[in-house]
């Protein structure tokens, strides 16, 4: 038996002895919450999501696609946007949506839209632990 096959055999034994991650831990489902606001207004949204427990957030600059005539009809002055991508636990999506709605109602100068997309798969235990705020 060569060194390579012995190492492979040891790894197989380790794999068989260790229980799967989901057998030892409570797996929390995650969602990607996308919020689009006028450029320059992402920081208050980021603070709101941090307060609500978002584990990671990213901001991307964007530009609306509506032509000038349509923007004028809708009362939209600027088409420069910021897209805030926030990773949150699925169990708090409704609570986050209510808080975001309250935030937009209280801050009339900040207009935006928000929606969530459930994440159906994720590869890597360490990545999952980081994104779900369940690091040991």
C-alpha cells in the first residue's frame, strides 16, 4: 500500500466518522435583500440593515433605465441609483420589510424599493457560518 492510498484511506475514515454539519447545527435559511435608492442615500439603509442583523452588505452604483420623458411623468428627477445587497436570515425578512417601509415613510426625501430573494443553495461551511452570523 503506497503513501497516497494510505492517505486516501485515512481521509475516507475521517469522513465516515464525522457527522454532517446539518446534523450538528441548526441550519438557518438565508435571503438576499435588494434595496434600490437614489445615489447618496445608501448609508442610512445600510445602518438599518446592520441594526436588523445583516451579516454582509454590498453597495453597487446603478443607473435607472427610464427615458427622460417617463421620469418627468413619474416625478423622478435623477436616474442615478445605489443598489444595496444585504444578506439576512429568512426568518426576519418580514420584519426587515416592515422596518424598511417605516424608514421610507418617515424619510420622504429618501425614495426607494426593496425586495428579497431566498437563497436555495450555498457552498462551504465557513461561508455559511459567516453569512448566517453563526460562527463558532
